[in-house]
């Protein structure tokens, strides 16, 4: 398959590219400035895209079977402080990106879209979303080492999911675990829907490597079209 990956230099996006290549897929890796990329792996082509501009996205869609968007304001893998600052400054950027992605798909209705979002839209109890549970949200941010001001960005990501939910396009939303970081590729995790998957200690955690496994699994065998899913150990 031919897979496009927006945010291909990011923590999750870069691992998605590697996972896809390792499984024999062809990848168009998309980033803000491809001129900075020194890439020699066969099977991957780098190109530029502006995820906030529908025309820019539409220009890279021809030939793609699936577009995976790992967009975030900035690149947390390279400069976490800058990404946090940008995310807090404009929480609406996630809804802007979601609308641009959906508009771009108007001319490509058969192309699947998988958006890598956040854990803040997961439910802490039936009908209760983490982003709306302030005490639980602050507790979670404290535990994973993010400033409480980041709550605004968490709610912005939730709003981005709600934009997708109004669409009849072939979208899927992936909420990673609350605690996600580079680690081991185990291929062993549990899959959930709208509530976080927690381990025996009550923690929601997963490696970025296993997130990439789950995403390419969904590319190869769609199970969550027009739905959200999550994973955890």
C-alpha cells in the first residue's frame, strides 16, 4: 500500500514511517520542510505539506491509499518546550487541521484518513471525558510531566476529534495512551475504544514503537472506520 505520513519526523510519525517500510509498504513522508531531510532508505519519498491548508494536503493525496496525520504544533521530538508553547498558545489549531484534512478529502473520498490525536478525549467513565474532568486532567498532566496550562491544548485536541465525528469520510482517530514515549517495540498491547486501556497498576501507557505497530495494523486491516481507538499495556 501507499501510505502518506504527516509529521514524519515526529516521535510517533517517524516510527510509523519505519514500521510501514519494514512491512513492505511505500511511504510518502510529509513534513513542513523536506529540504532538511537526509533520507536514503528505499521505499520512502519526502515531500512538503501545510496541514492547515486544504489545497496543500489535496496536492499530496493522489496515489495514496491512506493518509496518517501525526500533526502537532512544532516537533516535540526535537523541541518539546517549543511544541508545548505553540500548543498552549493556539488550542484551536487541531480543529483547523481537522477541517483542512476533511476538505482535502472531498476530492478523494476513497482515501482513508487516520489522525493521531490525544488521550484527553478518552472517557474516564461512561460519558465523562478526561478533557472535561479538570481534577483528573490535572492529575494526569502532573503524572506525565506536562504543565497544567497544557489542559487548553488537550481540550483543543478533543475538539478536533469532534470535527471528524461530523464527517462521513473514511476517518479513524487514534488516541494513544496517556503516557507515551520512545521505548521497546513489543507488538503486545491491548486495544480499546473510548476508554483508556490501563495496566494492573491503573496506568495508561504505551511505547511510541507499539503505537506505530497499532497504526499500521489499522492500515492493513481496518477495524475502526469512522471510529476512535486506543491502546495500552
